[in-house]
C-alpha cells in the first residue's frame, strides 16, 4: 500500500480507536528476532540468518528453502506464494505476488472432459495439466533485492547442508507419502518414485535419513543465477519435459516459464477495532475475505465476550458465510477480470452486508452481496455465474521478525499435497491450476475464476500483518488450509484482539469453517455448550478431526517481548533468537 493510503487507514483507526483489544503497541525490543514455521529445521535456518544480522526477508527465504526440502508436500521451488513485508524504519508495507500462471495453451475448458463434465481428481491433479509456471523463487528474489541484507547465495547454506548431508523424514511427511502411495500417486513419476520409495517400492518411513542431491544441485544453480536457473537451461528443460509427459500432460512451455513475472503490489488493508489489518489482494482472495469476516464480525459483535460465548461464535459463522459467498463470486485474477476489492472491503458495504446477520438463527441460503452500492454503479452481482468450487489440503506459512523490527509473512504452496505428484530437479511441481473453477460457466454466465491463457488461479492464501493505531507492528499470522485459510486466520485474529488470548491460545482455538451450509468444526476443541447452542440455532455442525489441518504460525509484539505460536496440528515451532 502506498504510504499515504496506509497512513490514511491507520489514522482513521487511531481516531476511532476504542479501548478494546489486547495487542500491545510496544515495539519489539531491539535485537530480538523470531521465526515461526512448519518445521524446526526450517526455523533454525531462519534464526541462523537473523543471528548473522540478516533481515526478516533473508530469514524467510532461508526458512523457505529448507521447507522445500523437509516439507516437499507443501511448498517449494516448483510452486508459488505471497509475501507481505513490513519495514520498521519507514512503517511501510509491501505485498509480493508470486502466484503461478497458466500456460498460454490453457483454455476455459482446461479441466473439462470430452463429455463436457469436470475432470475427476486423478485426471485433473495427477499430471502436468494442473501445473502452472512456478513463481516462488522469482518473487523471493524480488523481495530480497528490495529488503535483503545478506548476500543471496548465503541464504542457501542451511538448505544445502541438509540436502547434502541428509535430513530425517518427519512423521507428517511419511504419512502423506503413504497416503499418496495408497492412491497410486507419486509412483507414476520416475523421479518421485526413486525419491519417496525404497528399491522394493515401499514408501519412506518416518525417521529415515534422506539426502536430496538433485535439490542441492537446483539450489546451487539458483544461488548462482537466481530465478533464471528455472526458466532457461537444464532445470527449465526438465520442468517442461516432466509437465508435458503423457499421460495427462500439460502444455507448459519454456516461453510460459519465462512469461510469469512476480509483482510488487499494495497490500489490502482495513480497519479492525483499534488496528489495521493488511494482507494479500487478488489474485488471492485471502486479504479481502479476512477483512470481510473481521468487518462483519466487528459490526455483529461490538462488545465480544470470549471463546466460550455462543453469540461470538455465531457471529463468526455468519461473517464467514457472508464473506465466503462474496469471495467465491467476485475474486479472481485482477489482471484478467475486474475485482471489486475496494467495494468488498468498504465500511459502508460491510455495514449493509452485516445487516443480514441474525445471531438467533443460522442463515438459510447465503447469496453474494453487491458491492456496487458503494459507488452507485451498475450491479456487479449478475455479471458472474455463481461458483462454489472445492479444494484439497499442501501449503505452508511462516512469520518472521528481525532484530530491527522488520517483519515478513510468507505463505507458499504447491497446492495439494505433493502438488501434481511429478518431480523435477529434486522438487515437486505444483498443481496450482486446479485452484481455477473447473466449470467455466454457471447458468449461462462466465465464472470469474474460470481458467484462461496466462491467467492466475484464485488463491485463499492470507499472509497477514497487523499494525496498531500508531502504525507499529502488532502481530503477524497466516496459515495453509485451502479456502479454509481465510477462516483460520480470521479466527486467530479475533482470538488475540477480541478474546485476550496469547498467539498460541488463539492458534489452539477450534477451527470452524462455514463456507457452505455445513460448518466443519473441530468440536473436541470447542468450549462446553457452544456446539449445542449453535446446533439449537440451526447451524449444521459436522465434527472434523485431522481434516481441519491449519498450520497457523505467527507472533504478537507485546511489552514483555515477542509472543509466538505454532500450530499443534502440524510439526512447527516458534522460536526467538533471544536478546
Ligand atoms: O492458493 C491457495 O489458496 C491454495 N492452493 C492453498 C492450498 C492449501 O492451503 C492446502 N493446504 N493445506
């Protein structure tokens, strides 16, 4: 966000600031840094950079490169991501878009079979059809050019050590390899088969020490040549051959690899109580939808009570339902379709939309709203067909603060676990294109998020930075989880701001995802009586266990120091450098 407009939001927040909220306005004590991420080895890589005087961006990149090795099911060189950065000195924020892009050969019918019906999982996901041009490394390179301090090549040292000397396979990675094996996936691809299975064809087990020489070679090439190593030369050739290979080959070409460019954007910011919440705009729906949930929740609960209060949860569910309906309908690649970001996050629109909330009952059917009311233009509602796509769980989020108080929120992904299940250069190739709506039309109207040539699929990733009324850093958070990311992140923000929880307590709160009529809920984590109260109001609660696998990693800045949290549903940690 340009400095002036960000300051505008902060100023209006400051003027409207009430006493509510538990986040402190104290700056991080000089010298303290923290990394919260999905694997302790990745966190240590980030801390190593911070201890060497690196910036939050340096640490985030080193952390990410290790995650690409030890958590290949989630994210890496063959995928994409979004990064939001806070500059302590200027108090400015920047958003970096590293979303994958469809090849020029992609058509709206990309995921339709010969019968005109949407393809099933195997045909859509397991192969090159689903792979977009990777953009994560190019985005990290751009962020490093602007915000890095350590030499680019130095950031690769921890990942190279682990790839060369070996790392221990974690229980989560082993379980996901075994799950893929049960589906008959991964084994189809020669490189993935050789890497994830032993000579007898048995999947890797937890505790096994593994080296990844191919990934080490890729990292050395990127350390030397930057993202160019992935768009020309042997690694690029390998990517293209692997994607195009039959069966289920895609059209991704060298020209497509070179066509994707990272972008530096303004974050999408909005007021929440006494704070300013900033996230990623289109092609992610994350920032817009998190702000929608928070804005609607704030209007429904001017005086929230706490995590054991059924009215609070009812308001959260209502806010989620309304926000998801708008997100599903309107948000897509802003370079290809017009996205009413300003309208959807406009306080007047949120106030009008919040008037639909009735905490005494559950909504019958939720329709998208019409944000054109804020500008008085023609209705936007009927421009698009109503789309309600699904998604599967393979993404990672990390939050970093350096000793100078600069911060980074980075969410990165290969989309589903192990992406397209095809491997090149020691890394997984994404299946990000399945984030497009498979059906390009609904009720005779185009769907905003339909596939298209060189288009970016809509994301839900929501790397989020929260500032206090003075513009000082208050918290950083984000998560994997497909479209549920939006709810996970909003829940955690409500936890720390409204319910006076620590970051860890807020992460531990039950995940309740109200995207459709049925609410997916971690009922075993809910406070006594809340599930019964919600059911009595008509909410259809479907208990879920491991399927609500958020991976929330973040921290608050408090007068006592940094308060970090890592999601118990995954394998991460939040660790400080010490002062
Ligand atoms: O960009 C997105 O929103 C999805 N591809 C993210 C997928 C995801 O988070 C899977 N998580 N566990």
